[in-house]
């Protein structure tokens, strides 16, 4: 079952955004603000459109955070780029993320998926296995052929995200959205540095490194590359 996203506002621009998010495999509803309707729908994530006034948006965040049923509901707020101070106000009111327009739909979808994962709404197995690398979500332990791999918390989140999307090229923007807290000022170079640390940590001189650079895109976890090497050996 696909995660259900609700977008508050029914303007034409919001309807176009809903169609774009649906194209990424998510279920989307767009509606006017109605707290009772929201409780009935029980969405996995809420998006406040930039068309919603700041006063109304802040009030909605406060209401949702004050109710037990919606206290843990992830909230993403879209704001005009002309109001940078809104980020602080919305975060203080209870929003989980604030995205300024203009933004790419790909980045927004990555942020949505990251928040849903953090909320525990996607039930993934506790064990991720890729070639000779094993990631145990319960103990947060990583091993390669039984040897413990010592990595920091950021590298752990990166590896988990890459392994969850095995065989799929991920952009640096997607990796940033998943691996750092909301609002963190992270650039592409920082991502490259952490990926370098992760590669060195999991490196095994007898096997190819499964984390590959995809030129012009980002990075990919490619366990098939390792399997091919084992077959040739």
C-alpha cells in the first residue's frame, strides 16, 4: 500500500503538484483545511501549500501538534522564497520541514520519502543485505563478511539509504534530504567527503566497492558488481 499524502489547498498549482507527486508512486489527496476530515483520512504525511497564508499555516501546525492523533504526523510546509523568516516560525510551530519555492519535484519527493521512513510508516526488514555487507537496523551494526565496520551516524544513514535503494542511482540532493536533519546547510562537496569515508570503511581489497559514482547524477549501491567479481574469481 502506497503512503498517503494530503496537500492542504485546492488551487490549480497545488493540483499540478499533486499529479507530479503521484507520478512518483505516492497516493495524494488535495483538500481545504478540515481537521475532522484529516482525522478521518489519517494520512502518512501532510503538505501545507504555499497558497495557505502564514497565519493559517502556523495555526494548522499548532492544532495538529496539540492533538494526540496527529502529534507525530510529519508536516512539510511550502513557502514563497520571499519569506525566509517563515522557516523559523513554522519549525517553532511544529513543522518537520520547510521548502521554499521554487523547488524541484524530485527533491520534494525525496524529502517526503525520508520523513515517512523516519516516522516508521514504511515497514522495512530489520536486516539489509547487499553482497557481503550486512546492515542490522535493530543493533545499528554493519558488517562485511563478518568483520565489523565502524562508521559514524551520518555514514550509517547514507549506507542504509543506498542499500534500501540498491541498483538505483541517487542524487546528492536525495542523499542530503535523507541523511541530514531538516534545515542543515549541506553542499555536494560535503556529501562527497562522507561518501569517501564510507567507501574506505567498507572497503575490502579482495572485492570491488559496491558504492559507485554515477557521473552527472550521484551514487549507487551496486551489489551485482561484487557478485560478478566473485564469479570471475
